[in-house]
C-alpha cells in the first residue's frame, strides 16, 4: 500500500500532465514546478515569486519539494490553468500586452496583479486607465542633453492620434507633439537603471528619437504602455480598414531585435575602430555614443538578400580592430559596414540577428524606407 504522501506525489504528476497545466499560467514558460493552491494554477519558479507579492490572494508551494494534502490536490484538479484562464482572462482587451517568460519582471508582476488582485479582466473589471482613449499624467523624463530626470506632463489622445508632453505644468503649448503612427514603446529596466523604465521612440524627420521615462508606481507605467498600445491599434484600424485585428497586434509595439556594444570604423575602413552602443530595430541598425542618447549618431538600413544585402563573419583582408577581434561585415548595395565584437558569443548573437533580417523579404513600405536612406544626406 502507498502512503498518502506517495499517493499525493503521484497525483501531482498526473495533474501537471493535464491539458493546459504543462505551461505557466502567467508567462507560458514550459514545465511549471510551482502552483498556487488558493487560485488553482500551475506556475513557473519566477512567477511563483511574483505571486508572493499578493500573498493575501495567492499562496504557492513547490510541486516537487513541498507536501500536498488531498484536499489541496482536489482543489487544483477542480480548477487548473484552462479554467482559471477562462475566469481571470475572460475580457482581456486585444491590445493589452500579455507578457511571456522573456519579458521584464514589471510586466509579469502587473499582469499577475491585474488578473488576480484587481480582477480587471473579469466581468465588471476596471479597464479605464488604458481603455478610455485619453490619458494624461506626470512622468519622469530624462533630459535630451543631460542625465537629469524632470517631471513632465504627458497627454495621450487616441482621437488626435498624438502623444504630447509639456515642460511646464501651466504651459499652453506642448514641447513636442508625437504622431502615434511612428511611436514604439518598450520596457528597458537594465538600460535605464530602474525597474519601471520605459523607452519611447518615434521618427522625427525620419530619424529615430528616444525618450526615456519612468514613474515610481509600476502600475502607472504599465497602464501608460497599454494605453499607447490601445492608441496604436486605433490608428492602425483606421489606416488599414478591414485588416484582421490579429494581423495588427504584432505592429502595436515591438522589442528590439538586439542591443549591445560593438566597435565600428568609418566608410574608408582606415579610421580607428570606436566603441558604440548599437540597436537593431526591425531593419534599422542605429548606433549611439551612449545607450541613453536621444538621437543616434548614425543609422543603417539592412534590406534582404534578394536586394543585395548580406552579412559575413570576419573583416576584409588588411582591416583589423586593435581592441576587439571578432569581426562582422554587413554588405549593402552601396558599401560595406565593418564591426568588431568583444567575444565570439557576441559575434554569434549579432550575426544571427542580422541574418534574420537579411533572410526576410522586404515589404512594399520598406522599399520607400530604403530609398530614403540611399538619398539621406
């Protein structure tokens, strides 16, 4: 005869094998080893730590290391991830960002709080902070020419299709009016140096402009992020009438393909290599002297291999960086761009990022973007 503890351990394994329970209920990570025995969901180790932030609602324990009672297992069996999803994610707006295990802790924490603590997606849930079509408030914004963060008033208007900010509380005219058509937003806690750091980018005269923001309240930042996504969806639905919503959602916001330091040389390939911060954003490769610069020092368009673009390991004969030795050559129809990476791992990651872009056929709108870069002064 099996003891109750042995029987329960066997039952735990059986429950994890049920449909829906094999991935984390909150971030989708495979093979969850924890569970909330008060909510009835199976979660990964990382999300189990975030559940401890709402201990009055969710109590977690390890599936493998902690003892389970028969009544706890019966409750887990009666709920499970699929039933919990139907309940707590009943009315998630299409634009609302549902984080994966690759996303920052803030997005996952606020997603968990929104579902289980605030119950925003259950019938009658409060979604006005990001669904109203208009949002205004104060955010800390990094100065363009210095590292000082100042409190600025921001207004997001879905109807006008703009994001505006003001340098003075009583100012009638905004410092900047940003067309929502080119806006992107991505959380950058490590780069900005705060867990709530948000990078907003837009095109100004077809050059990328960066704004770095944060707020002490994590919910406030995530609400702003989702409000921007809502405004972006509205813009795209007007711009592309009849397009399925599912086709528009990947265009609301995007994370960068790759970021990090490399060295670069100039167009003659005789200049010394200089260390710069690089950002690969879709087909734009931008470089900055500092990761938090407002404007890029330069931008390179990377098209597809069918249009004469290629990425090669190493540097041309006779060219060498005296500091970093792992070279990359990007070939365009007009010239070659030379870079050097600190390690083979960095080189491999950048090569993979560039190759993904080069292997992707160009879209009609990207030909217009390529033409701009060719005629850019």
